[in-house]
């Protein structure tokens, strides 16, 4: 499923608003890359909050992110 540029802009704005220090960018039309903050501020709580934010954003649109094994990329599927 294609990922809209607008969704990444709005998702990045929400991540920034929450102070999560993560950024999401395109790899290609169907895959997004998740850029975590530097190791000095990366914590399990910050990571969980960022992924929860990503999940919640797409859930509102009836979509579900499907993450790669290392959780640094995702594609989208329709939520069931």
C-alpha cells in the first residue's frame, strides 16, 4: 500500500509535538524509514512512545504499520 507524503509530514509533526525525537522518512512509495534519536537519548520508554504514536496515527486512518524485524522500516496494511 502506498504511503502518502502528507501522512509522513503530519506524523513527523506529531512526533515532534510530543518531544519524541524520532523522524519518519520515505524509502520508497510503499516503505517508510524510522530514524531514532542518537544513542545518548534513546531509551526503551522513548522508543515505546514513538512506536505507539506511529501506530495510533495510522490506526485513525484504518491502517496498520507492519514493521521489519529491526523495526527501522514499515509498510502499511489495512487494519482488520
